[in-house]
C-alpha cells in the first residue's frame, strides 16, 4: 500500500469478514479462463480473505497478502474453519510481494488497488507475473436497493460523504483515474459485464455499511453512530427488518496481460 500504510479496516476486521459481500462465481470462472496456466494466484489487499478462498478451486496455490495483521487473522480463522488446503495468507503490503520473479499466473486485487502506491505496485506486479500472466483489479461502486435508493444515496453522499478518505475518489471514477503503465494499457483484456448481488435483510445491509471506512471517521468526529441514523431513515422504506431484498453493486475492472517473452 502507500509508503505509510493507512489502516482503515483493522478496527472492524470481524465485521468486515462477516458482512462484506462475496463476488459472483462467474467472475472466477473468467479469471481462470484468461490464465495460460493455473499454478499460482496472488490476491493483493486480500483483507479478510474472501477473494482468495473463492480463487482456491481454480488454482494449485493461492496466496493472499494484506498489511493489516487483524485482517489476516480473520482470514486465517475462516481458512481454519474450511476444508481448503491450497490457500496461505501473509502479512505483506502489495508493493513488496513474497513471490519470486515471474512466478505468478494471476494477480487479483479486489476493491483495494485505490489504496496502493501505484508506481511501486505496478513495478512489483510486473516483476512477479509470468510472461503472459494476467493482472486483474476490480472494484464495486455504491449499492442500490429497490425502493430505498434516495435514502441510501443521500446517506452515502451527504451524511458520510465528507468523511470518505480521498482514495475513495478512484471508486467514484471507476478506476479510470489510476495511472497504469504501458504494459497494462497496451495489453488490456476485455472484462465481462457482471455485477454483484446479494439477498440481504435490512440488518445485513446495515452491517455491511458499518464496515465503510467513512463510518469510523464520522463516529470519531461527531461522537454519534451514523449507521443508527440510517437505520431510522430506512424504516420509512424497509419497515420489516427481517424482509430480504436484492442488493446490487456495479463492478468495474483494470484487466491486462503481461507481454509474453520475446
């Protein structure tokens, strides 16, 4: 990540592991399909490890790295409670990988590249990717729920909007503001047209929102809980807290292939 690691997530790492939405399986089918081999995948900024676990059926080995010790602890707990044997987690920033030169078939970055030191990270990615290896970073934007869009949009923009870290701007720009090196821009891979979906209760949605980096900043500044304020507002459009509704997120990509050796 950036030279001075900005830790926005360790404080609620348990909620992050519990409430962050999973990615659609078709994404991982596509990731496997674009790789020339399926030996090793590296998931940078793995957080509590959801993406690394979802990659595990497709690759011989998956390594998940994150600079947050608390997040890696949650990832290891989830791994221990599973039967998965080909995933390992390491505390490491994205800019200094534990991998050898040209040893990785896929680098994945899920909702995290906006936190990285981009010049250093892209240099490191080029070092460890095999010739022909795939690089895919993706993010997801603000969610939508039928019948509650106006309340959720106002909360996102106006209530906690001033408390988002500046890196959030890259999410708003769908990563188009990230300066990628020529080996990325000249070797782009067309991404699939997919989105994330989850069937959640109101309380599950509020749990997810509680993991936002802006929430903790609001709490510290205002000495109040913005999630509780949102819960009160949502009662207007979602009165039954146990009712399950479809939540949707748009997904956007940076996807490329490292040039093959000449």
